[in-house]
């Protein structure tokens, strides 16, 4: 009885608020929802945007304007509440047993991009950190398409400690199950294609890549 009373009081006293702007919302759903203003500002729709090139991809929005600023901010402050709210759009179409594989950063752990791993947590699906970098790469911001492909080619391998264990879940994962690579931003796709090649070499079929945002075609680096 006491627990029920506390639950009712909590619902009455705590007003639902937007996970990003923190303003009160009319919705009575949980507090990880986004207000209409933030959804429109970030270019978020009811379902993920999708495409097939250079491999199947799903994104919550396009990488521009307010969405670009938010992702860069999330890399620094790691606001899990905001990330969860955005990841819901990617989560809706995923099977419960879908396996997620995050892209590892190319910098030292303390300076590496935390978002792919955090996205996997927010998507609430089985996750294996089976990829690792096998050679150094450079930042790709100023590289064109061809340079990005060369920069990333052969840069991933599989973590042997994960894959060689006979009892590890990687070895017993059903071959028919969907496997998705996870990254925060996809531009030309050079990084995720390199990751896909490393996984396919081990006999793993990749469904595609899940990302927070996809760079619009007009902003892709030219060859």
C-alpha cells in the first residue's frame, strides 16, 4: 500500500520534461521523451531515415544544424538521457535478439569517442565489443572520399580474446540473427565498410549500420 501511494505521489509531483531542453511537456509518458520543438529542431521523425549506400543504414536524423551541434556536445558531456531519447527511433525497428557491434575509437581510450558504445547501451540490445583497431588512422574531417577509404582500409581486426574462447557467446551466436554495426555519424561510410570487411572475413553477415545521423549527400567529401 505504501509503495503504491509513493508511486502515485511521484507521478503527481514530477512533471514530464523534455530530455534535451528540460521544459515541461504535456505528454504523460516518461521523462526521456522529447518535446515537439526539439524534435522539429533536430529533424527527428517518428521512424528512422533509411538508405542502402554504401551499405544499408538507419539514422535518427541528418547530420546538420542543431543535430550536428547536439552530437558534438554529447561526445563531450555524454548526456545519457538525451541519447536515450534519440536512440528510441532506432530501437523501434530492432528485433529483441539483434546483436550490436560498436565502432571502436582510433584515439586513446581517455580521448576516444564514447558515443557508439553508449548508443548500444541505450538501444538495449545484446552488444559485443569484438572490433579493435589494428593500425593507426588519422582524423578524416579534411579528407576526401578516396582518402577516407584508404585511411580506413584494413584498420580493423577482431579481438582474439573474444573470438577464440569456445565458451564465448560470439561463437554460439545464431547465424540467422541480425547483426548491426553502430556508429554515431556516417558520412562516406569508409569506416563502417572497413569494419564490415573485418567482420565478414570471420564469416559474420552484417545487416547494416545504425547511426545517430547521416551526412547529407551534398556535404559528402568529393573524390
